[in-house]
C-alpha cells in the first residue's frame, strides 16, 4: 500500500493505492492519528484500492470518527469498483460521505 498526501489550507487528501487489509491498515491508522487538528476536511481517495478487508473498513471508519470532535468531516473520494461494492454491502455507504 502507498499513501500520498495532498494538503491545502484546511483540507488533506490521502491518496491510497494497493491493498487495505490487516497487514497495511496499521500504517494508515498511524497516518490518520498524525493529522493536524486544524484540518477541516479529510479526503480518502480510494480510486486505486485493489482490495479492502474488514480491518481496512475499520480504519476508514476511524478516520470518520477522528474528524468529528473538531467539527471536521471525512469524505471518501472516487472509490474503486471493489471498494464501492464493499461499502454498499456493509451499509457503510449510508454512514459515510462518498463522492
């Protein structure tokens, strides 16, 4: 998995590529916990995710929860076909904002 950051004044986009599973989820979790508290909008670009497991979904949900206390929001941007299917199957697409 690779994570690329695109930062602007008060938003951050994390472009994630590869597999988001038990082996790679801790890396994303560590990155999420380092996000500046001034960040108002966090975008998770999941366009290049080939596979996402329950561990990956947990970290995506964690991203959402980390943004709430500061009044921020997390938006999933361009999910891959597989990721979109998993979000729909688990009902997470109704909880999270997906563009």
